[in-house]
C-alpha cells in the first residue's frame, strides 16, 4: 500500500485538528476567568491536539496530489472520527470521565445527537458546560456542509435528490472549489440564525450564558443543555414557544433559507414538497399527542397538554431532543410514538438526524407509482419531485438506504439486547443514536450514564453511522474500495 496515496486525506485531517485546537480557546478563557479548576485540562488538550495536527500536516504539506471524489469517503470518516476522539480529551482531563463516557459525550455533541452520560450539570464547571454547547454548534457547522455539499457529490444523502442531475456520474475530480463557496454562504446563514436565536432567548428571560448556549444547541438541533431539566428548567411558556420556532426553522433545508434570502421571497418555502410534508406530519402528530395527553390527564388542562405536546413533537421530529417534562414517564404509547417519529427526522440539507422527510416523500410517491402500474401494467409512470422527473438511480438509492437503515437498526438492537438490556431499552437507545435524537426510554430514560461501557462504545459508533448516512462508513468496509 502506497501511503502517499492518502496524503491529501492526512493533510485535511491535520488541518482540521489544528482548527479544533483553536476551539479549546473559548472554554480555556472561561476556565481562567472563572477559576473553576479546568485551566490545565483545556490547555493540555489544546497543545496535544495542535501537535497532533502539525504531525499529520507537516509531512504532507507539499503533496500536490489532487483530492478525488473517491477520497471523499475516507476524508469524511477520518475527519469525523478524529474530531470525536480529540474532542473527548477535556472530559477525561477536566472531570475524570472514563474513555467510554468521554468519547460518547464528544461524539454525541459533534454529531448533534444530544444524548448525555453526565448528571449534576447545574453544578459542573462553567467551562465544561460551555464546551459541551460549543461542540454541538461546531458539529452543526460541519453537518451543514456535509449534507449540502459533500455527501451529494458522493451520491449519498437526502440532498442528492435535489442535485441528482448534477451529481449523477460526477465528471469533476476536485472537491474543494464548490465546497468552499457553498460553505461560506451556508455558514453565514447558520451564524446569523444563531445570533438571532440567542438574542430572542436573552430577551425572553434567559441569562446571557444560557441564551448563547441554548442557541448553539437549538440551531444545531442537538439538544444539550447546561441544566439537568433542559428547557423545563426555565418554566416559561414564552421561552418554550421560541425554542419551538427556532427548532423548526433550523430543521428546514438550509438551501431554502439561502434562496429565500437571495431572492427576497418566501415562495421557495411554499413550493417545496418536502417542507409541506414535514409541516403536515408535525401538525398530525401534534394533534394526536395533545389528545392523548389530555385524555390520560397527564396535565391539568387542555392548554398545558397542547403546550407540552407541540414542544415535544417538534423536539423529537427535528431530532433536537430538548425536554420540558419526563417524556419517558408518560403513560401509554405516546413516548414510543415520539421515538418513532424521530426516525422521520427533518428536511435534507439541515442539521437534523433521522431518515429525512424527502425520503419519506419519495417512498410514498414510489408506492403510489407502483399501485398505478399494477392497474395499468403498460403505462409509464414517472417519479417526480416538484414537477421534475427523477431518474431510477435516485429511487434505487432511497431503497438501498431504507434496506441498510433497517438492517443496521435490527443488528444493533440484537447486539444491545444481548448485553442483557430489555427490549424497550435496546430499541430506544439504538433508535435514538442512529437518528441522532438524544432522549431514550427504559434504563436510558433519565440519562445514558447507567449503560455499560460496551453499549456506550457501540452507540458512539451508531451516532456516527446515522450522522454520516450509513453508506459513507460502510463503503470503507468493502474490499473493493481499497483495491487499486
């Protein structure tokens, strides 16, 4: 094996680690000014990760080999894996977390899953609390570019449906120019939305730290909170409705935000079939959840039932995972229903996890198409999206994703069940990790800290598997990829 073949990959990972080391500066400053005892931990993390980045970058800095589309798979997996591992260092050094706990928390933040193994958050050092929130926001930056620019070029992910005619047999051999241009535009929207969100939270009554921290986890649809009670800590209906609004906005395809701003019109939202289906599903589940909560007298009145129903419906379906109440303790099938809708996820091209609404839309259209063909066997029924005919390759990709998604869920559930967990716990943790949701049921209902180290390592892998759209990781496990 010629190691020079992977020089571009090594160079990119090295540069990414150097940038990540700069990410330790804000929590280090918090540690210094608050004197919370974590200064050395963040300084050592900064130095260690910076040195690791330099050791990877310097030997290949003069390499002139271009990055090919094929290399994209390895780049994506290597970058995300390296960041998740490096991001775990402060948790181990500052609060003595075990490697399993530290990597789990780091992976959960970077992949915007929001599952946590930590309790007593309200008493944790402020630098660690800031770092957790920052991890999600940084992960969201990467996910936006991953979802909109990188995965479609690899012919993976929901956004390939929108770009099918561009990304089909890709003729370009260089990745960087278009990605850099796209990233700049999308990051400006992401940062702008974060600033507006933080200002709204602050105006609604959060202190500045909470407002900024929760804006990080809302816009990234991640769900970490500096408080054990999550959004329920504030006991404010106004804050909850603002969180609902920003969770919804953050779960919309960011290319729609870009087009709406560039064209100065909201028509792009009204014309998008994926967004229409997303809103329709949210309304149906919200109504059903309200009725179930009211009938089972979980809350005192219909208004309270409506308020909690809309919050948790949007929180779960956008895979943010915030909480205003202990959903895992709710009676009946409602907790399971909320867990299942998290599999649908939000729109493609956003930071949400899950299956993506665009795939649900296409599967529905494909089902209707097959029914028509049964009635009229000789008819030609095209598969269309927003008036545009899609080729069969897109439909095949959707079915391929469905098959692998179900297979991964089943296999991981069987493995977790074999680790002596009940079926509810096993199914819920796998669903939550694969869909980058955060909350779970059963033994992981309150938090994930009570799970075994083996389960935490396995779920860390599941979070990456779900975030990178399954194919990106599994393709590296095939012998064909490593030939030639």
